[in-house]
């Protein structure tokens, strides 16, 4: 149980185009989803926290107009990289939680590799 | 603000030897600490958390508040332990954000 999927697993796009990445919780309802970015051989950096039905909370330094997050349902969150540029090339990972509290756990998706040419 | 430090980017250990992956944190309150593991070509997954006080795959980790550390240990390394290990901190209840360390790549030498 507690599986999180991402689609696509990889995408290559031209500079200036927009790319949408989907994150789905397959067998549970996710009250909260998180979006991370991971550069090669570096750690995961949290970009934003997404709660169903409300606006995402972005971390300092993350441009909310560039990285649009929509959390339309309890099983789906999307990240849209708008007007992508080569410096946006990275590995994007989402995670989902079932609730809050001590024993809550984040389940991670497999990640999406974005390459902007 | 919280911070997690993993001083070793790379660690190589012979099979059967003890393993210790270091993790230190900085946080003024009472944090919750985790170890996540990422095997080759697989997603990140939870290995263990300090509140569970359990041993997973032979690994244990004890939260030392005095030294602000949460080192991961295993007495006898196995080849399948080769992976990327991340230490993470969650600051408080109701805020589910995780702060990750930079990770340690563990390689077990046969």
C-alpha cells in the first residue's frame, strides 16, 4: 500500500515551453503533497507544500509563478514548470502524506527527470 | 531554522564490517528524525524513525539530544546495503515538512 506515482518519468522540452508533471497517490488519499527538486549528487530541496483545495505554500526562493502547483483532489497534485529554461533541468520528486501527527509518513514518488534544451 | 548535516558524502565499508553513517542536526525544539534510503534506480523510502525505536534490516539509530546526533549503525554490513542514505528532520507536529541532509553514498566492498 501507500504508492505514489509520477508522470512522466522523464521529459525533454525546448526552452520557453511549459511542462506539467503529475503526482498521484494510488491507494490512499493524500491530505498533503510535497514537491522536491534534486540536482545531481545533491540532496532533496523542498520546493512547496500542497494541500488539497488550497494554495500551495512555497519555500523561500522558489518562484511560485514559475512553478505552478495545483492540488485539485486528494489523489492528484500537478507541478507545471512554466517557460522552462535549461537551468530548470533537474529531477523533480513528489511525496504524499496521509495526515498529520507523530506516526505520519511521507511516501515518495519515483521522480521525473526534466531536461530543457 | 533547522539544518541536517551528513559529513560524509561517500563511505566504503567491507562486507561484514560495522557501518556508521553520521548525522547531526540543528534545531531549537524537539525534532523528529528519520533515515531514508534510496537503492539504485529506486525511489526514496523510509528506513527508520527515531520514535519507533526499532531495527530495520539490521540498522539502528539513536537520537542523542545532547550531541544533536542521529547516527545510523549496523554491526555487520551486507552487500545489499549499498545505497544512498539521507538523514531528515521534521520540526514539529502539524508541520509535515522534512529537511534533508546532503546524503551519504554507502558502498559495501565484497
